[in-house]
């Protein structure tokens, strides 16, 4: 369960940060699946924008996604969840170097304790949590269904890929992701977001509906709400990671057709993977048919 929540936590950080600049593109962008070809590739690869945690009623694995995965040699996720070392490292997202109460004044601790009551817990119960782990409370409250009804594209893609003996790879290590999270978020940030829980729940529903419509430009417009991620956090969590990934992807695509599945936040904008791959000389086009 912790790995599920950790995966959902990553979604909470990455999906609320779709790049805020418009992609210089006039083609039909209403798709979450893109084909990458040209620039010396013998076979096309694919990039999909995922939503890491959705209620089963909102989840759909469209035929075009399964077809693209079937035509690929590798499944490349943000992290290789089949690596036992990476799975173990994910638990560090919940480990605190210092108790929350040791980082707050007495008045701040009392205020946080009151806030946590809305999430069905107390400060005493979460005192050993990392500040990042507090975000999982926000996600759990905002998702309009029990965790037992949550489905994740990464888990379903992974299940399919393993069944069909695809190679599984990762674009980064858990340590890289944790480093970015620690630079972008601190305890005060987590408390601010917990205060906005009701607003986030409403906001998340709008995001989900727009995601289901596969409309990246509309998502880009929707995501300009800085209540949930400031420019510094966006630079660290999205832009820098995209640039790092765009440097690794060419070699992966050369070694075999790859299906890249990353949070939807990472596709759009000048610093999005679509644009970064075009800059490198690849032809990147949306796949709209089912």
C-alpha cells in the first residue's frame, strides 16, 4: 500500500504542474499518446502522459495505448518499479529525519493538529512522517473513491508489459526523485497545501475531466493555478527533470522501440518532452485514433 500511496504522491506533485508555457504547435494536440520517429530511428517510439491515480470509473486503457505498447520493445517508466532496490528506496518518501513537532513552534503544531482532524488523523499519529508524506493525506482525501478502487496507468502498463516479456526501464532513480522533492517542498509547503484541501478536491475533478478528454492545451491552461505549485517548484519538479529525461531518451530509442509512460505534466510546453524531442530533431506527432 505504501508504494501505491508513494506513486500517487508523485502524481500529486507532477500532475499539478503541467508546464505553463504554450507549445509552439498547430497540429491536433488532443491526445495523451505521441509517436516519436525520424532522426535515425529504425522504429518509432511512443510517449504517453499518465495520471498516476484515478478511480476505476475514470480509468480507461484505450486500444491505441495497448497497440503502441504491443509494438514497443521496452516499457520505460519514470522509475523502474520492478527493481527491488528502487521499490525499497520508495519507502524513504515516508521516513523523517526529524519529527514534525521538532520543526514547528507550539502554536504551529496546534494549528496543524486541527487541520489534520479534517483528514481523519492527528499530529501525534503522523509526527514521524516526512513532510512529503503529508501530501499523501491530501491526495487520499481529494480522490473521490476508496483507495481499493484506485487504478494506476503505471501498474496496468507494467502488468501488460511483463506478461508480454517487454524490457522494463526507468528514466530516473528514486534517489533522483527524492532529491527533487526535497529541494522543491518543505514542511511549510505541505501545511499550506493541507489547508487548501477542499479547494484541491474541486480542482482535481476539473483536471481529471480535462485529462479524460486528452486535451493537453486545455490542461496547460487549467494548470496555471499557482495555489498548488509555484514557479520554483515547477522548475525543479518538471522542467529540470524533463531536460534530464530528454538526454536519456535518444539512446533508449536507438536500442529498441520504447514506450515512455510519464506523468501528464511532463508532455506540454516549451520545456515539455514533446517540444524537447522536436528540438533534438525527432518527428513527434499525436496519435488520435483509437
